[in-house]
């Protein structure tokens, strides 16, 4: 009887581990898909009257991708750095 219980526990743990691995893989996939079109800029200083989209556009002016980018929305994640 104890041997059967031990085998059942082992099978249950193996099943749960596989399910957890599948869930973690799904979560990672969803996170990566949601971040696919995001760009993060760090340590960017803004002029007093400058908006966040203007700041990003200024940073990309010298970039070869400047004319290929369209912004849906631009957000600041930390307070303005002047």
C-alpha cells in the first residue's frame, strides 16, 4: 500500500511539474509578444518645455530608423529629468 502511495505521489509531482513548465513557457511567450513593439530609453534628459514624444524623436534624429518609426503612445516611467 505504501509503495502504491509513493508511486502515486511521484506521478502527481511529475504531472504538476510538466504543467508548471507549460504554464511558465506560455507566460514567457505572452510577455515577449506584449513587449515586441516596445522601445525603452534610459537616462534621457528633457528640456523644460519638451514633451516625452518630442524627446524620443530628438533621440532618434541621428538614427537610420528615424523615418521608419511611428509612435502609438509614449510614456515616461519615472519623473521628468531636467
